């Protein structure tokens, strides 16, 4: 008896459920890897040298691009802010607008997008290359746990560095906004500074730093997952790197909304 093909309803149902089921499967795999990173990370040996090396790669190596993007982000915010607020004779408030926008939203999101593009892609490529050249298998042969040796330093370093880079982004952005508002748009410098200090609360800074830490952990975990389980030779490494950058970038934007909804009431920000 010949096999009967599934009817149209079954095929449509399979197509509809394939996406959600695949997402849940990937979510479970990432959660399992995160648990392994945490449980292996707290075991000896600690290997602080590896952590310092990854902090140097993620943080120091990204100083230039983060500072440059932060500078021009603050400058364009001030330019657009003065133009919009001047219609209501309120251009003196531009300092607060720039500060709030940077500390709450733009600094953590843009910083982690830059880290994803530079450090996340590098992590995925490096780990993927190690996988296809069997270097990860060699670590296991020598009784070295690859998750503890390779993944834990990368995830922890990015989680630590992301808030620091976010603070730098916000500070440079506020300074760039000052340059444009005061020296190009003729806003009083004292009013810019006073409104910046008046409207930007420590709670706003805390919100941005907490989001940056969460984004840093998330983007590094995604990059490590894609590289660690890469397969298919050089083409597979390229695909793993592409997936790491795309997935992390999209999820940074998605979880920005989720974390904002959760953290703003907890921090008492209205």
C-alpha cells in the first residue's frame, strides 16, 4: 500500500506550529546553556586571566566605536531637540531631554548593538572555528570543561563591561549634545547643564545600567551558543556568526521594551 500524503489541514498546521515550537526549543537550549555556564563558572579553578582577557576584548576593544557613536547620538539628539523645543520656546529643556533619552534608552540599546556587531560576532566566529577544527573536543580530552574555560569568561566579561560602556556612551553623548546645543544652536550652557542635572535622576541611570547588564549577558550567551554548536565547516561558521548578530540585535530591541515595563515600576520611575 502506498503512503498517503498528509492532507492540506495537517500541512498547514505543521507550518503554523513549526515557528513557535522551534522558538521554544531554542529558548530551552539557551536556558540549559545558561544554567551550565552558571554552575560551571562557580566551580574552581577560577582562571581570572581569561576573564581579564575577555574584558579587554569586549570593553577596551570597543571604546572607539562606542565613544564615536555616543558622541554623534548626543549631537543629533540635541540638534533635533532644540529645533522641536524652540517652537514652544522651551529650548532650555534640551539638556534634560538629551540626558533622559540617553540614560534610559539610547545608551544601553546602542551600546549593546555595537557590542553585538563587534564582540558578539567575534565570539561566535572564534568559537565556531574552534568547534570545526576540533579544538573544543581537544579541551574535553585534556579534562578541561569547555563551557567553564571558553563560555563563562565571555558571558561574565560582557555582563560586566556592558554597563560600563553604557555609562561612557551616555557621558560622551551628553557632552556631544552640549557642544551642539551651546555652540551651534545658541542655547545657554548653564541652562543646558542645570536641566540635565535636574531631570536626570539616579533611578534613570540605574535603569539604563540594569538593562545594559541584561543585554550584555543575553548577547554574549547567544553568540557563544551559536559558535559553540556550529557545524558544517567554514560555511557553518559564517551562518552561525550571522545568526548570532541577527538574533542578538533583534532580542536587544524586544527585551528593551520588556525590561522597561518591568523595571520602571520597580524603580519608581513614572
